[in-house]
């Protein structure tokens, strides 16, 4: 957590925008803490540590998320189901792609919006949408909606939390660590809940292996 705080304060708000782009739909960014970054960055803007207007910052984050998702969609359309045969590596996990597919099949097009708030799944869902040949016009609609809600809500919550921190005189580093812990909870809960989803993913993995 301290390393995350050091990273974003050292490289600045443009680095956060770059991370959001990579984390939104490039698959290699599944391990990046997008939710935490939005929370903390909003707080740092309010505290004046990030010298940028909050509206401009959110707009840049929104563009980064839309562009990241669109890139993931294009990858899915171009490569197709061959991605399911790609071996695991440090920057790619086949089971996460399968989990995103299960999530997509369950929720349909609205997955593009819902997945923005689900760590790991968020990085793979645009790719799955491309593989599933989701109409691009429909994808763009849900992509823009999901990116707008995700980036604005979490960043603004962090921003107003920063104002509260200032009013209460709380140490900024302690507050940021608490914010990061809270933002990690959805991902932890997601990984621990719903045994049916875990079983479905395991079944898909076995099916893919049998086809090899």
C-alpha cells in the first residue's frame, strides 16, 4: 500500500491515467489496482498533491478507460477464441478470461458496465465482448456509460473523502491506506464468494484443455 502511494505521488496524475488505460481492457493490467488508484487520486487532487483540476482529471480518466476497453474489444475481435489457448504467464491468466466469459454470458451487454466495478473481470470483459462479436455500436454505448460511472464515482468519492480528511485533521498517509484497504474489499469478496462461478470456470478450463 505504501508502495502504491509512493508510485502515484512520484509519477503524478498522468501516470494514473496511463494505468487506468492499461487496467481497463488490455488483460496484462488485471493485477493493477484501478479502484484504489481512483479513490486515492481523488483524495490527492483535493489535497493539492496532484496539481490538476478535478473535472479535467476525471475527463482524462474517462477517456483512458474508454480507450482501454476499446483496445480490449479490438483484440478480442481480431484474435478470437485463439486467446483461450494462450498459455498462462505473469501477465496473462487463462482462468480470468474464462471467468469473464461466464460473467458476460450471465449478464449480457450490461456486463460492460457491471464489470467496471469487478476487479480482474474488468480487464478481460471487453476482450470477451469482442470474441462474442457484440455489435460495436452497442459496445460503445455500454463502454462509455460504464467508464463514465466508474471513473467519476470512485474519483469523486476519494475527492470528498479528502475534504473530510482535511476537516478532521487526519494524517493523509493513514487515511490513504484505509481508503486502499476499503477499495480492495470488493475484489476480495468477489474472489471468495459464489462457489457456482468457481465451478463454472473450472469446468470451462477442463473443456479447453480437452480440446487441445
